[in-house]
């Protein structure tokens, strides 16, 4: 059978030359459009110095899956991917509201519509199907194992069920029941082990060796990367470039499998398209690694966008990213929440925080980072990577979305503690809609001008910068002092709920913690407190997350300073000193 007899007629001759074994092509819908983005290339990249780990990894591939320099040929691997055994290609959705607001064309790649509501199914199935095909039959596959409490776990379980091979998923004991029940429902054996992912990973490695199970990595393997890369192939065919061209694809980044697969394919086929990674400020492993020119391991990561909370970018994924990723955009929690709302407004779908990273990064790229670009002539494609959202999180997302959109301002205002001052403050803000006022009389706030009252207030706005200047000018004119605390995490998570009055407690230290939402977490904290230390403040609020945010005040004698520092380290919970925080100093202390 000739190659041309099984491929659509509008494949280019250069593109056909990429394929050496047409009989292995399972992907009959791989049609590349004629686009001004496309610049087909079969030239191998310059030779790279590879670590022994990467050489060993690449040696697991067949010879015809490698380029001349013995690195993976990701275009060929993408074209041979078997992901379409279990999925249909995901659609592109026009984002009407975002396009209008940003004066550009926004098209959303809907990975949230896959059977497990995440792109992770692509990579997991592609690798597992390759594993099965390299065996004589499924009976030679003892089984697979993976360590994950998220989307990768569901991807492995779903794939194993389709391929009729046993699957074991190792999760930390703290994993919420909704997550391990979903995996169990898909037919996998669930092993709950350890208090964190490090302990769970060790158990996963032990079981893999003991039972002869194949460990399916979440991102750092060529077959996994190629599975994710099928997204790029679909984008080139689905996006119709009429007048405009694809300017950039915005990709959420955790371990790097998704962005590596998309970048490896697009930069070979359509190199003019920019590849923009998006990370959170508290999980910026790719950003720091690219900056340093080597893999950088983070000491800790944030928990809100848990699907991309990875401490170390993969070795193979970083090898690809450092050559092909154009830029990395960093976003915060409020910007992610605003992006979740934007997606809902356009699609009536709710995505998980990591799934909204692409939209959050694209908004920042257009509105703040690149004013020199004429965005009106470009098409931007954020990847909506997943929709496994915990329903309890929606309250938090709703509260913070308005801050992320710049449609709400959160202020700490000091006013003279005399009759009529509170009313004056309200008139200054009027006619803007006040969303919060918190105040408690405190006789201890005094200066040379008399007693002061400190007030939390937030209000809605349309043009944040313009209106904020107007309000600040009026506040100053009336002798009021104000500070914008819209970016103060301690204020937003804790301080706004603690308006009962200030105290003067000797040697008080105020610390914010992230407690794992599991039985015994608070007990561990309290048991670690010395009998000489007094717990002076405690605030906790459930946000529907795997991690709870706690603010604690502890009176620590100066002689116990070193002992207290050891306690914080031994606790093994993420923490941050808040003793010098403006909110604590002004409202909770005198």
C-alpha cells in the first residue's frame, strides 16, 4: 500500500517525508491546514549534550522514532499516537466576551470535555497503549502503577480499563474521598499511603519493583509528551485563519508534559506561533528553570492551582521547553479566579484553577505585558486543560474573581474616631457599591491628632485605576488615611474576619500556615506547642481545598526563639511570618 493512498491529498510533500512507516499510522484525521503559520521542517535540531538519564530514556524508543541526533522525533510520535482509540478530538470554542473585551480573537481549546475532564488522558493512554503493543499480548503486562491524586490518576485508570490491564494508583492518606472514589469507580486499585506525595511516591516505587508493575509517569516520558502533543495537531487543523493568524498558544505548566508536547509539534510545523507557558507565582518551576538555564527545584509550591503544583520540571520536558518556549507568564490566585469566571461567562462551564491558567495568562499578556503588539490581528488559543473542580471551592472563587478582574478594591482606611466620620467615608465611596464594611471601636489607636478608627472596606468599580485615584484624593482631602490591600493575602484570607479588637500581647508572633485538610493536622500543631507558649489568636476557614489556611498568634518568650524556629521547621507545614504585616500591626495589635 502506498502512502498517498491512506493520507488526505492536501498533505504537503515535505510533510509526507516525515513518515517512514505508513502502516503504523492510526491517526487518519491528521490534516494540516494551509496557513500562514505553517512552515514545514524536517531538519533535525543541533546536537545536544544529554544526561545519562535522558540517553537511557530515549533508548526506550524505536529507532524510527528518533531524529538523527537520537532524540525523540515528536512530530512522528504525535502522528502515530493512538489516543483516538479512546477519545474524539476536543473542539475549539469561540470566546465572544473575551474577544470583545480584549480586542482580539480568543479561541478556547476544550480539553475539559474529555472523558476524564482533563488532557491527562491523552498522555497516559498513549504510553500505556505503546506498552501493550510492544508486548505479544495483554497477558504479558503484569499491570501499571502511578502515584497521583489528580487528573493523571483518572487518566491511567481509564486507560487501563480500556486496555484491560490491572492498574494501581497510590495516593496520600489525606486525599479527599471524591478523588479516590472516582479512580476506584474507573476500576483501579487504590492504595492510600503516607502523609504527603513524597511518602506516596516512595511506596509507589516499592510496589512497582515488588509486583513488577510499570510506573506510568505523569509527564516526563516521550510517549506521554507525544500524547499531549496531539492537541497541537488538532489546533492547526481546527483554527481557520481568515485574515488573522495564530499569534500564540497559552499553556498551563506543571511538570511540563503538556507544553513540551505542544511546543515540540508546533515549532516544527508552524514555528511562527508563539508558545507561552503560564504558571502561578508560587509554583514557577519552568520560569525559574529557564531563567537559570537548568532545572530548578522549588522548596514549596502553592496549593490553589493543585493540578500544576509541581516542584521540579521534568528533565525531558525541560530539554524541549528550553528550545521551544517563547515566554512564561506568571499569574496570581485572584487572576485565576477571574479567568474561571470569564470562561463560565463564555461557555457556561466551570474549569479547575489549573484549567484556567491559560486564559489568565493570555489576559495578562494582552493587557499588561505586550502593549506594543497589535493584538487585534492575532488569534490567541488558551488551553483549558481540565475541569475537575471541587464544588466547595466555588465560594472562594466567586469572592476572589472580582479582585482578579480589577472590579473590586479592598482598602484599609484610618478615620478620626469621632461622630460622623464613618458617614463621611460612605459618602466618599458613594455611588459605588460597597461590598464590605468591617469596624470595631478600639480606644488604643491614638496619635497626636487624636483617636483613630481602622476600617476594612471594599467596593465595586469599573475603571479601577481611575476610580482609586479619585477615592484616595477625596479621602486625603477629608483627613483620612488609606492603603490598598487588594494584594495582601493575609488580609483577604484572615484579617477581614478578625475585627473584634486589638490586643497588646508580649512577644506575640503571628504566623499563617497551610494545614493539610486531614484528621490529626490540628492535633499535630497543638501537640508541638510548648507549654510555655500561649496560643493568642487562631482563625481557620475552609475553602474547599485539600489545604486549609490558618492564622495563628503565639506568645513566645525571647529565650525560646530558637526552639520556636525548630518547631516551625519540624511541623513540616508551609508557613509565613505575618508579624510585620500591615493588617496585624494596624488592626490586631496596639
